[in-house]
């Protein structure tokens, strides 16, 4: 077959099984099509590598999404903007479509009571950024603090900060629940200082800045952390009734009076 001879000429028969799984899977069908339609060697090679690169891109997105820690069902498409009138849909779409703020290390801070949709909104933004080719990591703030504490104890703090540096956006969920402990808040401050004006951080918090003294032990550290976070920041005020409770009430109203869905 001419097509298989072409592959041998370009030494691709051996390459098919080495880090090119799509070419390996599709080569037979595309070679048959090439023989039927009389493709030039260049056309066959272009089609093979186009398929490999397209599927490699899909796999890359899948890996990044799996490693992000984002909830798969918390997308912007399922976020009810009408329930949070203080948040502009247009403003959020601008954050997902224009990424200059990530290049500048601009932060994203979402404030509001429990259940107001803060985590859902930032998760949705994270998914949209991954779709655009960005790297995002979503973690409970307390879990990340524990991870950093372990790194410091094992003398791996610089390496751990370097690992986190590969993410364009680091989402710290529920900052308000970090314990007021010197060891915990010092590693959190070190992370904030390390990413300042270089890499973006997104934070959800139930309490305003005036109550962050309950998180950071040292008043000077509290002021320094807030100063670095707000210097370049987009702040989302989400002071509305509980998003979760409202959704639960709506679902309950849709049920029959006996409480059983038919």
C-alpha cells in the first residue's frame, strides 16, 4: 500500500506507538482513505498530525480539569445571577473572556454570608478559565494551609510554592474557617506575599476585612495581607440570602403536597 510505504519513508511506523496514541489508532483508517482518494504524502501526514494535536489538546484540558479540584456541576451555566443582583453577569463574563487580569496577578475576592453562591461562582469562573487554556486550583483554604504547614515542617516550602506557581489562578475557599493559629496564618501570609503582583489568588470569605483579625494572629500581618490582596483586586459583594436555602425551597415547592415526586 502506498500510504504504508509513505509512513515507512518518514519513519512513522515505529513512532505510532510512542506518545502518539491518536495516530496509532487512526493511521489504518486514514491510510485506507488516502489510498482511495489519492492523497499526496504531505496531505496524509498533515491529517495524521492534525488529529493527534487536536486530541492531545482535549486530553490536556481533561487533565487540567481533573487536577483543578473544581466541582464538575458548579458551572456558570448553572449559576442563578438573578438571585445575586449585586453580581453583574457582564462583569463575570468579562473576567472569563479577557485574561489580562491574570497576567497582572490581579486577585478576585468574593464576600457574602454562607450559602450565597460564592464557591459556585468562583468554581464557574475556574471552569471557564480552564476552557480557555488556563491552569486553576480550587481548594478549601484550611486544606491548603495544612498542606503548606506540612511542607514547611519537611523543609519543602520553596518547592511547594513552586508547584503552586504553575496555576494561573489559586482559589482559596472559606478563608474565614482558617484557625487563628500562628503557624497556620504565617504560611498563608507567605503564600499571599509570594504570589503578590505575579500570580492571581481568588478568595471566598464569610466575613469582611474588619473581622480578619479572627484569622491572622498578628494585627500587622492582617493589615499586610489585606493590603497585598486588595492592591490589585476585583471585589464581589454577595450579601444576599442563602443561595442553597432558596434552591432547596424552590425544589420543595415543586414537589406534590405529599412530598413524593410522581
